[in-house]
C-alpha cells in the first residue's frame, strides 16, 4: 500500500490554468505562482464578495466532526473526498479550506492537505510557504507592534498605559520560550521596558480579520478597529489612532486574494487563511467561501476540530457576519475515535470492541443534536480504517440512525472520490430538499455573559458558567463601549465538550470556568478563554521537524 507522500508524488497535477478554465475563469482572472497554484483576482473574475452582493447560487456544505482524539478523524481528507465525489456524480463543486500553519507542520501534526487519494496539491508548497499569506499576516501584525512601541518612545501623545498594552507579537512557529518575554531592555534608546510575549500567527487578530473581511476596504476598516491597549484613564486605543491600518492593509493586499489549487483528481480548491479553532473561529476566509459559491453549484468547506468548537463558531461567527446559510452538514466519525471515547487506550484500538464503540457513540449523538440546534440537516461520514469490523460499523450506524441521521461508510483515503459517492449522493439529496432553516444560537442583543452561557449550556451541556467579578465587569465595560452586539468566540480544549480534556464522551453537569476574556474588535468577536489554552504552542518532546528533510533525490520527506 502506498503512503500519503508516495501517492502525492505519483499524482500528475494539471496546470493551474486548466483548473481555472474548468471554473469558467479567463486567463486574466488568475495570477499564477508557479505551475500549480495561483491567486484569484476577484475583480477580473467578475466576483463581488462585498456585503451588498446578491446571494450566490451555490449550496454550502459544512464538514465538521466528533471531538478529535489521537486516533485521528480525517476531517480534511473527508472534505477533499466529498468534493471529488460530488464532482464525480455531476455536481459542480468547489472545495474551500484553510491553509496549514507551519507550527503544527513542524510540531506534532505534520502536513494538512488531506491523505491517501483524497489530497490537495501541490502538497509541499501548501504545507510550507505556499503563496506567502501567513508571512504577510505576520509582517502586518508585527508592524503594528513596532508602531505601538515607537509611539510610546517618541512622547506617547495618546497617553498609552504601557502596563495595559495588549498587542503582542506573532511568529508562525511553535516556540514556548516566547510565550512571556521582557522587551525593550538595554537602555533609553531601546524604548520602555515592559512584559510582553508572542502568539502563533494563526492566533493573530489580523488572521481572523483577513478571514472575515469581505474585501480590501472592509479589511482596512477592520484593521483600524483593533484595540491595541488602553490609556491611563482605561479608554481603548486603536490601530487607527496610531495611523497604522493603511500600511497594514498594503502589506495584506496580495494575501487577501484567495489561492487556487486542485485535488489529486483535478477538481478546484480555494485554500485561504487559517485561524485556529480553539483560540479563534477556525474557518477559511469569507472571501474564498463566497467566491467558491459564485463559481460552483456546491461548496464543501470545513471548520476546525469538533463541532462543539469549529461548527459552533462557523455558524455563530462566520455565517452570522457573512450572511451565509449552509444547506447541510457532514459529521465525520471513526470507529477508532469512538472507541477512545468509550475508554479504550490508543494501543488497543486495533482489537474489536463493540461495546466501547457503543459507549463512545454518545459523543457522535451529542454532535448530531448540536448541529440540528442551528437548523442544519446532518449526515454522518464514517471514515473507514482497515481495522474496523462490520460489527463496530453497525453500532456506529445504529447510533446515527437513532438520531434520524444517515451514516455512510467512506473509503476516500483508499479510493478517492469513488470511495465517497454514497456520501455525496446523501449530501446532494439533503441540500436539494432545502430543509435547512439556519439560525445562529443566540441573538445579537443578548448580553455577552449570556451569550457565553448559551454556548456553555446548550452546546457543551454545562450546568453553569463561572466568571470572576473582574471578568463580569470587563464584559460590562465593553458593552457600554458599544461592543455588546458582538458574538463570542469560545477558547477551550478541543478534546472534550467541557474545558477538561480528560472528560470524554458526552459529559454533563460540569461548570465552565472562564479565566480570561479578550476583545477582538476588528475581527468582530469577544474571546472567552476557558481552561488551559495556549496562544503560543510549544514543540513536543520529539517534534515532526526532526523527521523533515531532503532525501537523496532532493525530494522533501517527513511532511506527512
């Protein structure tokens, strides 16, 4: 059996101009970056992604999943396989995904372009520097950081309180040593010494802004709304106050254009943006999604981690802000992951354990219930592994059927789009029925703490929310400053419905403790941090970087 990297290298990609032609795009609508990737020029393509544009004709399909485990779920692989399968059954489909971050690629996860015969390419380019979007975001973010310190150094006419500067620097590499730093030491000429730190680029508000902006003008306006800190009187100071938004937008002028690539079966894919799902909203860009909807009959997109994080934010943040109305959702589940939720150790997953699958299926059931809260119909994709037994698969199907959801066995890893045709037919039927009646979880005018409470109790099934008086007072101040209408972006572990990663399955009766809140005024949400969530990950004991190298023929190995 060929490995992911062997399959990727054996694939013969089409010139990117051919992929563009299949979308009906003229040559001047793309800006090639080599032979197999290109930026999409929306104006030349006649695509309007602004808020005033007419609703696109395509049907939006969300791919989400059960809570992730070390056993793997294959959400990206399933998204690619589904898009290929929809194209195989004659439904013109465009894939819309996030770009991978260098941090996970060199840390624990490896690459993020799918697997087996359900991949996007060129794999090495996408997993590494791609078209430079993340570097541009890093530069724009750090330009603002430099302008803050420069303003303070040259007199601080805005009266920024150096103790209340909240804008940190970013880097797209996992580096725990940079989480907390003391900067500007070495004398008067180097500025005012203060404590600060670095976040990973995908946690940057600039990343979130790029992925939620509708066009370049909206991007610059949002950048200007970024709150970088507070004055001594505790009044917010913005990037516009520092006159930084224009230069930041200039740095992002190319990055805001979606990237066109292809699946191994030659179907179009727009990869753009990459906010993390447990500390940001975890979806690809609004611009790429709306462009895809104008180019295809179906658009397959995904949201990071399990449905409790990725899908909830997709619905409550991205769809709310962009006016998107999904037609259907796919929940990816594996027998292996459900066995882990049922108490089986990773080392024992190769042995049949029907009862463990039954116990773990409560996690799948909860996710089906949750997605339907938003009025979106659901189908389950069983991502097949060779160790799965017929009896275990039958239990998974039974759990889905108990919720009135079809569950389809998918072999896209081994067979590409042909292995997911049953899933594609089911998704197309759901979308064509038009039964979706999408509504966000809570209204805009609910208080910020009540929005947090809604997610905690209705999605996580917590009994209550615990927040200190200081946090409650901060939320109240933001409401008084005009930010009360914003949605909340929950930051918690991806492994559990609770904030405790050890509580697997479908826990109830827990208390969601909010330890910190952050305002992302430019992105347009308030972050509620629960549990031990890091905005700058560290490398593991044995990082993936140790296995990434050029082989004797000059090929890159170790990215999978």
